[in-house]
């Protein structure tokens, strides 16, 4: 059985696209996936944001990271995927602003106490977010963005997807990545990509 570790930041559209593809293919292949938090806010904390929009996005990343950390502390790691899925639908498809009231709705949808939305502004969860983020970077072996995927213990930045592949493309991507992860000499393959949209 193939095992995946998937590190994501909830606000990252590339991670969202990859996660939807991976959920589908892992189910089809009876592979297991462990879901983990990383943080674009921490990754970029030493750099000045390029715009007010990027500043808001990184602030949202920081606040949602706290919510994921608080939820994991409350209910254990199995809650990460359903919470991420509920957050992602609201962020990437509905385009909702992540206000405390919206996050409370998302938590309830994921079967979690709505009052965990208070953790958005609770800096006591920052250490847990940083620890999970640092594990992602240590696993990769260098600084890397979202997502970071481990395949049977071999870690890559990516896959960076410009959309959510389906059908034969989804299957080909899955078998190809598993094959590449098992190729000891393979390191990297890259081409430019615009962020995906889900409307």
C-alpha cells in the first residue's frame, strides 16, 4: 500500500487542487494519506508582502493555521482532512472571507465545536503551527511552499497543479508520481503555472 503525507496551507490554491486529485486517486488505489499543516505565513515571515492582498492572504493563512492546530489538539489528527475540505470549499469555490462567523460554520460542518473559531486570534497556537511547518521543511530538506507531498517517505514540493485533473489524466499523474518517488536518482521537474481557479 502506498502511503502519502500531504502538507498544505489552507489558503493555497495549488495545494487545494492537488489535495482534491489525491483524495480521489488515493481512494481508488486504497492508498492512505496523512494530512499535515504547513504555513505560508511562516515561510514568508522574513519578506515584506508584495501587496495589501498578499498581506491579507498571509494573515488569513496564519489565523486558519491556528484553527487547524486548535482543532487537532481538541479532536486529534483525523479531523485535519475533513476540516481542510470544509475550509477549502468555502475559500476556493465559494470565495468566502474567513471571518470568525464563517469559520464557526465550517467547524460545525466538520463536526467540530463552533467555538474553536476563537482560536483564530489565539497566538498560543502559533508554536504548534510552527512545529508542524518546520516538520514539512525538514522532510523536504529545504525551504518549500505548499503543498509538500511525501510518497512512501520521499518528499517533493508539489505537485503544483493548474487545475484538478480527472479521468485518465488523474490516473496517469498518480502512477507517474508514485514511479518517480521510487526512482532514487529523480530530483525535480518544473514548469511555470498560474494559480488555478475553481469557479
